[in-house]
C-alpha cells in the first residue's frame, strides 16, 4: 500500500514520502521521476540535465537521441565539429552519471540481446530495457548479462489503445501485460514498463508484486495526452502502485507553467497531495 505524507511548500518535494511496506529504503518523491530527454540536440539535453540534476531520479536517453547522435557523428565531415559533438556527448553522459535510463527498447534474438547487454555494461546504466515480445529466451539472455543495472521489460506501448493492442497482440491490453509480466519475472528481469492503467492489476497478483513498475504515459492535470492513450496523472499512477514515472514533454516542454524545474516541482506537489 502506498503511504503519502501530507506536506506543503518547498519541503514537500525533498522529503521521503512513499513507503512500500517491505522493509526497503523508501524513495523520495523526486527520485520517482525520470525525465525523458527525447531530443536530437545534445546541447539541449545537457541544459535540461544541468538544470534538473539532483531534482529528479534519473534521465532517459531514448531512440530519437541515440539515433541522432550516431548519425551526426558518422556524417560530420568537419573533424573539429565531430570532436566537439563527441566531447559534448561525453560531458552529457558524465553529468548524468549513475542516473541513466538507457531506453534502447531492444527487440531481437537472444544472442543479439546478450551481446547488446554486454556492450551497454560499460555505461553501467541504472536501467535499460528490452521488449517483452522478444520472447522469454531473449529476456533471459539480457538478464544473464545485466550486472548491477536493472532490466526493465517493455510490455504494451502506452500509445496503443485497445484496438491497437488487439490488432498487434490478439488480446486486450491488461491480459497481454499480465502475460508479459509473468515472462519477465520468470526470465529474471527486475521490472516492467507498463501504462498507468495496468498497475493495479499487476499489484493485485502476489507473484508479480516484487517487480518494479516504471510507468510512462503519465500526464499532469491540464496537460495534453499527445500521442499517449492509456494515461493517468502522476499522483494517480503513484497511488496505484507505480515505483517510478517516465515524464517527457510535460517537463521538457511545460505547457504554460514556466521552466522545466517549475514543472517538476508542480508534479511532485501533485504526488504529495494524494
């Protein structure tokens, strides 16, 4: 059961407020927020991390950023500019440090996922992920080589509605997420990426309750859903049992509430108010 202290003011976003009842170290509210750096601009990503470092629990580097950085480094003809880009990228990863969520969303055969997991080990990310639909053997291969990093399994994308899920997987979203959760547990993964709307049904099953639940698709009250379909507010997601929230545009492109830091404070205040 989630227990949240009723607090107010600036202190509300820097004190431990959530406990899982399992004797584990409680997490401060701000530590539950992972900011998605979904940009092609290394300088912009560095600015966001520099502003929010210490105010959130981590930073997600995803497919758009990873691909853009690779393409820019490969195609830059000016060696001086290429070195500058590489130096900027190294500075960014150095600043993020141990707060990295490497969101590669790998979906491949077991041997490839084993090798990719070994390769990413040099960065020692806090989290990395693979698609559940890669299969039990592939998830197990990644789990074998994950080291100190936490392996998260992507279930059903939060951009899917029920029609999409039935078309792609032949089953409703909750049924498919539960199946994927069982596979993740059996394969030795640490947690799941799931939408806020599947949290309660996962938490209701004792055999799955030890899995960490990391939840994208959360949207603060008043924010647009963008391309997300199965959403809740940050407070609702935490109350349902989420361990961490991945939030991008409502923080990096805050809708009319000022700076990304203001957005983070507003989200934390909303969580503490539940």
